[in-house]
């Protein structure tokens, strides 16, 4: 049986299986019913591993063991496997979330916070910086930094970036707005999508039009996250940002933003 490597890789990603598991599973699917030895030969998997792998697949709901001698295995239909995997994933996710919620009530989180506080006190200001690779990581750090804002959040972004921030960060904006944090957003509002995004943000932020394509976020005049790539020319997985905790530079950049802000055109409220 010949199965393309690309196909096996997709199965591993979608179903959370290892290489031997997808090889044995696809081999069994091609036979319907088979012994461990036969599947080992077809899938080119060591015989010493085939029984363990089939036991693992049985626990996960991919195969059924047929009683009798020699022991044979029956393939569960892929459609049913998908439903079983979905159900198992939901159960596992709920269990993990519940464990994390329980963790908040224990001394463990307090000890972790204590360690972090002590560690931060020992860090030199120049060390409070880092590189953020991939737009997913960028937005995770943006959310964390913005959520901790106490006074101001200043954002300069692109038209596409404005749309993304409404989709991914609006709930955070609403939370900090209730705490009295002042939010300002400058972006080229040149598309229908950007205009809609600006209206969606009008209730929580002051949004103004600019022709600049700069991409940065300043929080409380202390922390700065700036992106070094043009988001229209780079794939999201290759987007790169730099995070620095530098009141001196962040404040200076915010002062320059303030001068440009006064000249920007206000967007009408929704």
C-alpha cells in the first residue's frame, strides 16, 4: 500500500496521531479487517510496535478488536471516527479548562506569581524586550499588553490591521474602556471594510484617518509593540513584531503621534 507522505501529514494534523498510528490506520482502512502482523507488513511498521499502536487506536475509537484467533482488527468508518475525535477533543478541552480554573484557587498560582514578581524585579530594563514571530503570536501578546493597560492605549495600524483588531481585540477594548482607559486608533480608512471597522470601534475608541501605514501599539506610554513588515506583502505566519518595555522611547513616540493626531480627520460616530 502506497500512501503519499503529504496525506499522512494531514491525517496527523487533523486527528492528532503519530506517524506509526496513521500508517497502521490507513493500512487497516484499505483492508477493512486485518491482523496486526499483516498491517505491520503493509504499513512498514515494526511488528514489535504494531500491537501497542492498535491498542492506542482502539482506545481512541479508530478501530475495533474482533474476538477470535488470530486476533483481527476492524476499521471504524472515517465519518464515525471524525465524530468520535470531535467528542473526545471537547471532553479533553473541558477537562483542561476546569483544571486551570481550579488552579486559580490553589497556592500554586500564588507561588508562580511570587516567582514572577521576584524575577521581574531582577530584570534590567534593557532585558524587557522580545521578538514576536507570526501574527497569531503577535495578537496574543497584543491582547495581553492591552488588557493590562491602566491609562492609555495608542494604536497606529493599516486598513487591514484595523479590521483584524476589531475582529480579535474589540472585547478587550470594551473591558479596558469600562476601567476608564483612553483608546486612540489611527489607520487609513480607505476601504469599506475599514469604514465598517471604524464604526464598530466608535463606541469604545477615538478612531481617526491617516495616510500612514505604520504599525505600532503604545500602552501607558511605557510599553511599545511595533511591526517591522508591511502586512499587505507578508504572509501572516511570517509577520514579525518587536516588544519593548521602554518608557523613554515609548513616550517620545507617543509625543510624535500626538502631533500627527491633531491633524488627523475624525471619523463620524456610528
